[in-house]
């Protein structure tokens, strides 16, 4: 028995020394089963309206900037409905109709319609933005409506992809779209989203430094109330 072990060790050493290829036993995880998947009638993203439709006897209303629609965290549409993959905003901003078309065309060219389904998670452009012509003098009332946008908060899910696919398949096209958006965004899966939430809770629980941003702002350390924004008092520097 000792002679057999000694010979086995010597053979492994020689194989490693001369870089001799040896066969081994590998374990591959069983494939994922998609038993609940049902093909959709229209798996691609639909075309969004460029201008909202109003009744014929109604003048399109103008609106203030309403920057609060982009500030702070998204509290409602911040989870994946199909529990698979999507794009999530990590900062606030506005989406114009051209961004909707970019998302639709990019995903439409790369998606496999036989086993994938793409879904919008945001409404079409609805907030009007006005603009005056170049070279006009001050006054004269509010300018005409120039275009419509959709305001987005941090944490909002933009688009979802579900079906018989893995994250490695859809990640390249999701990253391509996220890179072209007018605010910070990232491609994400349900597992990554849960891991991020778990990590944030773990960091908050294991923090031993008492001088957190919340403590500093609430206790006005170094007179920070003189130059802080009202939104810093609300979200403690986490959101703009």
C-alpha cells in the first residue's frame, strides 16, 4: 500500500514537472429548468408615444420643472417583477423619446424572441418641458412646449428581460444600454440585487465608527448646517 502511494505521488510530480496533460473528473451543475415560462405574443418592447394624447378640445398643459420628481430614492418600482434581469438607475435624471428608441432598438436587435421577453417598467414621456426661441428678449410669458420627458429616480427599474436565458447572455446588451442612458445605471439580476441589499444592511450593522453622516448632520458638527442642502437633512448625503 505504501509502495502504491509512493508511486502515485511520484507520477503526479512528474506530470506537473513536465506539464503533461492529465484527465480529471469535473462536476457540472444541472441546467436550470424554466417550467413556468410561457412565450408572449409580443416579446419585444413596444414603441412609446413621443407626445401624450389629449382630447381635441384641450390645450396641452404646461408644467413647472418639478425637480423633486428626479430627487431621492424610488420607493415603488425598485424591484424586478419577473425576478430575473433588468436595468436599474443608480442616479436621477430624465429620459427623452430618443432614449426610449435607443433602448427599444438595441434590445430588439439582440434579443432572442423565441425564449426571451422584454418589458417596459417606465411610462412614456409625459412631463412637458418648455423652451423659448433663440435670441428672444426677457418676458413675454412662458415659452412653448419643446418636448416631453419621463423623470427617473435613483433605484427605478427601467426595463426587464425574462425567459429561458441566463444573466451571462443578456448582460452585454443590458450594459450597452445602461452606458448610453443620460444618468448612471447598471445591468442587474435578482441575485445581485438581493446581494446589494444584504451588503448595505451588513455594512450598516457592522459599522463601529459613531461619526456617520447622519450623526454629523443631525448634531451640526463643525457648523455644517450653514452650507448643507435641505436634501442633505432628508437623505444624509446619499442622494442629490
